[in-house]
C-alpha cells in the first residue's frame, strides 16, 4: 500500500535502521493527515477548523502523554523517546492552512519560499532519527525545500485542477487551456534550475550523517532528481505527460543506495 501511495517515502524509510522506522511512520502519518485535511474539498470552509483540531489533538496528547488517536498516539510516544523536534510542527501546519485559501495563488517567490520553508520543517523535526546535528539539520531543511519545489513542478496540472497555482508567474489562461506556452515553459525552467541549485546546496548532507543513515537520503535525492530529468526531457511541458515518480524508480534507487 505504501509503495503504491508514496514509493519514495517507502523506499527511503526502508533504508533506515529498523528501530527508527516506526517513529518516522508516525511523523509521516501526522503530516500526511494534515495534508489530507487541507486537500479535502468536502469540508468546504471547515478545513482550517479541522486543521486546528488536528494540531490541538497532538498538543493535548503531548501534554497528557497519550492519545486515543492511533497516529497521534504513535507520535506522542515516539517524540519524547527519540527527541523529535515536535515544537516545529506548528510551522508546518501554517503552510497547510495556506492551502485552505480560495483560490491558492502564490504571487511571488518570497511567498512560495515561506510556504516551502514551513513544509520543510519535517526534516529538522525528524533530524534526531537520523542522528543529524549542526550543519546536517540545515541540510535537511534545504533538501526538504528542494523536494517540495520538485513536487510543485511535477504537479502543476494536478494543482490547477484543485484551483491552486504554486509557481509564481504561471498564467491561468495557459493552465485552463492546458497550453504549454513559451511563457509557461520559461517559468517552469526557472523553477527547475532553482530546485537543482537547492539539491546541490544539500549535496554534502550525506557526508554529515552517519553511514547507516545516508542511503535513505540518497534515495530521495535520486528519485526527485529523476523527476526533474523527465521535466527537462519534456522541454518543461508539465501539462502533458505525467512527471510522477514510478514505484520502480524508488525501488531501483534503494537498490543502488545499498550497493554504493
């Protein structure tokens, strides 16, 4: 199920020591739960309220030391045991609240960066699971922004179908007509170059981590770099063929990371 739903997360997590995986699953379950709430159009104007309840569920669970919700309960257990920086998660939740705007329109690069820095807090939250400290924590944050930006490049069409534009400069008329115009390709190319630069800035992250923690990071970098490769090969037309990573991409990346 996880392989089909999120093959990159599945493969990267399988590369971690077995005793760390349940805690990462708990963290993933929590942030995925928030993402699902923000995307649930059936909630109409109640999405922000539902996100507030989800955040309160965790905060109250941490205060009590337990929660009846299985996902929150698992994170409440894992957080103190592994020293997860759960206090950073409200910043993630703020980005999820931005997804409740109608419509979502990122008007500037600064606005997009602010959003992505919020979602990228997941890396520093999970840093203790990777035995990351110092520069490695900063590297995880930069890598998280690179991964998020790659998602936005890949999902331009899907996001538009949900009424959202994350990449500044994209024109609604082009998206509405599914027209990969020169101006659309130009804006996408700029964001691809930016994602490449972010991946490059976080390249030393692997060397900053213990050897047992490096393969998972290598998997994520390899799969998402492959997405950018496909976008470039398609001359930055993200409205036509799917740019989504395929399950076997992640499995191959996992095999290569273990062999290296």
